[in-house]
C-alpha cells in the first residue's frame, strides 16, 4: 500500500508498514519508532529546505542591493538619497540574516535528518531480522533504539552520526547477527 504526504506540492513516498505479528508487542513499538523516524526525517528535510530558501532569498538581494547602492552613490550627487535607501534595505536584509541564522539552522536540520535516517535504518534492520527469523524483536534492541532516539532529541545527533560512521551503531544494537 502506498500513501503520500503533500509537502511543497510534491507527494512524498512513505514506506509501507512492516507486518509485525500481533503478539510481538516490542516489534510493534519498534515499528512505531520506525514510522516516527521516517516522519521526523521528512520534517527535517522540509526545515532544511525552508532555511536554505530563507538564506538564499535574504542574502542574494542584500548583496545585490549593496552593490547597486554603492555604484549609485558614486555615480552622481543627486543619486545619493536613493543609494542611501538601497543601502538601508540591504543592511536590513543583512541584519535579518544575522538574527535568524538560517545557515546554522539548515545545518542543524540536515544533522537531524541524517540522524533520524540512521535510526530508521536500524529499526528496519531489527524488524527485518526478527520477521525473517520468525522471532520477536528483543527488548534490548528496542532499548538501544530508544537510547539513540533520546540522543537525537537531546541534541546529540552528531554523536549518533559519528557512531554510525565508525560502525558503532550496528555492533551495539543488541541484535544477534
């Protein structure tokens, strides 16, 4: 079954739910965590795009207006007032960029997206392994996934990504290989 979410005019594909047995309570919780991670990664993707848009559409006019105001002010004495107005607008846009810090917010959204994608992959792995072996998802695997989710929520997304890059996430997930 395919369903989508409309975001900026684009339908997003969301992966189907895993068929977790009804008696596997932990597996159902892991499936819920997987779905939450999928949603959070898409939300972070939206935020990353939003802050890129803000940064681009405040920064580009600011730079262009600064250049135009400088050239206008130097061209003649009568053009100094329009040049000053352009310079003020440019300064206002620059101040908005400094206040909002869209570049830092974009980086943070990218880190959150990547961290939630890592966590979603680990949840998928736990579910796939349990379903393919006919066993239930272990409680220790679920605890480790929740600990990683706590790390993301606490702002430690970079540490989780470092664990994933070094292979520490898979070795420590409590799932028998």
